[in-house]
C-alpha cells in the first residue's frame, strides 16, 4: 500500500503510550489497517490510517479499537483514547504529543504497571419491586394505602410512591457501595464509581490494580461477596486498559 | 453469600461500549467531526435518568405486586 495515497487522509488514534522507537502492531486496526506508532520525545501515539474523517460507532469498529488496546496491553499499559478521535495528519499528532507531554507523563506514572478491573453488584431476584415490597415496610405500607382500594390511585399518589422507591433504591445503593469500597480499598490502588444502568444494578465499580495482583483482587471480590446474601450477585471482569482512570480533555 | 461470577470482557458489548465510548482521552475538535451516529449504539448503555416517567413506571410496577398478592 502506498503511503502517498493516504497522505491527506485521517489518522485514527487508539492510545498514547511511553515509547522511544517506532514500531508496528500488524493489520489489526479499523478495517484491517496497519497499526503503528508516531513517536515524539518518548511519548507515542498508537494510530492507523483511515480513509476519511468520519467513523461510525459500529460493533466492528468498537471491537477493532478494543482489540488494539488489548494488543498494547500485552506489553505496556496504554492511556486509552476515547472512540472516534481522528487527526488530520501526523503533524497535528506530533503537536498534541509535544504540547501535552507533562500531562501524559503524569498519567503514565499513575497507570504504569496497572490494569483496570470491573466489578458490578446486581440484585439477583426475579422481580426487584416484589423484593422491595417484601423487605421494605415503608414502601409496602405506601403500596397498600395507594393501591389497596378499588380505585386507580391518583397521579400524585403514583408519583409519591415512585419517588419513594427511587429514594430507597438509591439509599441502598449508597450503603452497599460504601460497604464494598471499604473492603476493596485494601485490594486496589484506586476505585471509581460509575452510574448504574438499570434498577437491578446496585453498584458498578472500576478498580485500578497492579497487573500482578489480579488473583488478589479476585479474593477481594469474594471477601466483599461474603457480606451479602444470595439476593445479590457479584460479577467482575478484566483486565482492561485504564479507561476509567485516564480522563484528559485536550482542547485545541 | 452472594454468587460471584467472572465474565470475560468479550462477552459483554455493553462493558466495552461503556468504556470506549465514554472514557479516555478526548481531543475536542477532532471528536466532533468523527462521531457520526453515536446514538445508534450508546442507547443500550445509557444511564436511566430518574424522571416523572420513571417514577410512574416504578409505581405501576409496584401496583402490579399488589394485584399479584390480592386474594383471588
């Protein structure tokens, strides 16, 4: 493939890493493009050439971005880019690397030799509303009051009941999350809490740990799970690039 | 004790989407031109925002537990 033909095309960015020498990673990028490094003073951008500057967040494109990060992770912990960042060309990337060198170095120091693990707790019950009715007397009493008669409850009554459930759901989440973080703190360098995706979820955490501590982290998850009964389930995954611990917005 | 399960990252697109679409380094001017059709995939990862609609949905669901518990 001639590089000349691609001269005016975009460079898709996957990650920023510490590197002193140019290197290629094979044809594992967007649409099978070659992934390589643009190095500027010991800081490098992991990129591939893409034919235009718009990219859709389709499954295969997201998978390619993820696959490149996984490949880099085999050797070094990268600072992952968010999906869909495309530069005009090599010069623009060199400028970004030079202008933000200190920020990148600071981040390298934070995540070097580390990986991110995900940990999620969910209610393991067939119906979350029935579970709350059976465990929360306040919500049960409100239900009986509003839905006990023959008439459909008013809009206000429904809103009140819905708010009450929401409040309790969040209060429980906070309590359980704090309980788990207190235990996991001993097993992690850093923990970030993410928003829950649905009512069934209790907590969603991202944990930064040493690469070699994955077995230990697992023990921490089991230790946390011992404090919960079988109405809850714990799920963990990883290792990931440290997505939740690299948060840089570069404004041009 | 709660059940503990390890999931491999490839098994969950939502986990990947959560991380790759929403986190990491962003270059503002470059991101805007590249993200076309972001709503296509991010819907499933969207966080539930509590709202009037949500409260009413909760109330209806709680109401159904009353119907289920009522004597036949």
